[in-house]
């Protein structure tokens, strides 16, 4: 699938990235916390989100900001396990 990378803006093949993984993957899907990333931004060191903690946290902070527009911080913590702000 070709689209724009959420992080670098490059147009081309993209990979779907769930911003919250593991036990929170389905919740991420339900809340729309999924972005399209080019392979480099997704899964290549050192900047790919699977290798770069700062980028991973920044995406989660963006989601938390969005979530808190209509919910409380306590709701977010109950849903996703912790506060990222």
C-alpha cells in the first residue's frame, strides 16, 4: 500500500504501526491509535519506532493528548496502563 509516512512525510510503501502494542493493541485499533510509517521510520535502527524509545514515547504522548480531549487522564491510565505526559 502506498501512502504518506506519518513521521517523515515520505510518499511510498507504508507499514501499519499500532502505537500501543501487546495487551493494548486491540484498544489502540479501537481508538484509532494506528499510523502509517515508511519502513525506515517503522523498523530500522536507529530511528525506527521499534528501536527508538523517544520516538515511541512521542507517538504515545500525541495519542494521550488526543484521548484527553474527550476523556480524563485517569481514564487514559485505566485504558493504556500509564501516563505518558
